[in-house]
C-alpha cells in the first residue's frame, strides 16, 4: 500500500469537498445499504429558539405560559418559539489502533477519516453547523458545532493528529473505546442534531447500548461501522501471514472449519448492528475498505436529499 493508504493526509480531507455538489445533505436520515434496507427514520427531538412573550390566545399550549409575566401583569402571557431551520451535524470518528489495518484500498482508519471529511463538507455546503469528536482507546477530543470553515479545519486537525499517531500495536484488553466517546458526547450534542457514528465494526461486541439509547432518543442517528473484507472472509491459503509490529502469525486457511468460524464471527457482528439499527430506528451503512467513501455514501446521502426536497 502507498503511504496515503496507510495514513490520511490534509490534501485528501480537503479533496472530499469537491463532492459537495453531488451529495446534498438532508436532515431526515434513512436506513440504507444492503444490510438495513431503505426505511425512513422517525424525527427526533426538534430544536426551538425562544422568540418573544405575548398575550395568551385561545388554542395556545398552556405549557408555554410564562407564569412570571402573567403574575406581574395579571394577564395570561405565553412564550413563543421559532423552530430551528437547520440542524447541527455532529460526527463521532474513531482513530484507535484497531482501525490501523487494511488489505484493500486503504486502512480502516483512513476510510473513517475521509468519510468524516465528506460528511463535514456536505453539512457546511448546506449551511448547517458542523462539529465532531475524534476518539481512541484513551481519550477523545471534541469540536463544538459551528457554521464555519474553521470548525471543519479544527476537526481535520484532530483527525490528522490522531491518525498520524497510530502505530502497529496489540490493543490491550479493557473497556470499549466507543463507550468513552458516547459518555462524553452526551455533554456536547444538542437535541435535534444529526449524529454520524464512524467506528470499528467490532465495537458492537462491547458497546453499551443504554449510552446509545440516550443519544438516539433526541437525535437522528446514522451508524457507519468500518470493516475490511478480510475480516468478513478468509481466502483459502496454506500460509496466510498477518504482521503486526514485530509479531507475525501464519494461518493455514485451507481448513474449512477455520474459515467458517471466521465468517461466523463477522456475521454475528453484522447481525448485531442490524438489530441495533432496527431497534433504534436509525440509519445503518457499513463501510468497507475496498471502496471509496463517495462510492459508499452516495446512495445514502442522495436519498436524504430527495426527502429534504
């Protein structure tokens, strides 16, 4: 693989901007992809901004009565709110050592970063506020949603820093890295946001679903698990070699039972994502390293555009 396939570059993140005209972003995510089918997700919490206080009129919601003003003036007053015309877009993107792997076009970590960049540019092109979080096994760094190119560049800076720091290593056993990001994101994600989650396909094994439930209750959620085709199916080879740092492992994959067990593990995870997406009624689009982000997200984001218009 070339260096650009192993580590992401600023040029590649900036290059994703040219697809903005092709893939307009909408605020109504759909189920998409071969695994999840195509089904409209329900609208989550809707953001509103306070506008003014005026005299109560028949038909007004009594829950919006301003009791302080009512008590002071001795006339019933109600609060008036304006619905937000845009919805913040928040991208949670993993850059941990388990993504530092790939057998096709690029490493999983590169695919995650470039998909993050594509979604960010799409949001900004439609005047949405864009923010995000980059996380690994130990820490996460956030960028608060703002409607500016600077917010995107700050997000790219965090992506590049985390990606360039990746090295071949064996991930130590411990808690699921995604849970750390989900706990932290509850403090910064505003109700009514569109939330894109880019993480390793294996995260479903240790995912704390109550944490995700809390986020999906008030946001439109799109799950984008990342995998490499080699994780789904092993080729039949008498000496398939895996290298990680100084360690080497050679497998005799001519053994049919080994290949079946390998494929069964992936299928179990795949079905876990499907069940999760179905229960949360959210979008699901697994991404694989054999194809570019634009090829895989084009259908999904194009469907969003048709719903928007």
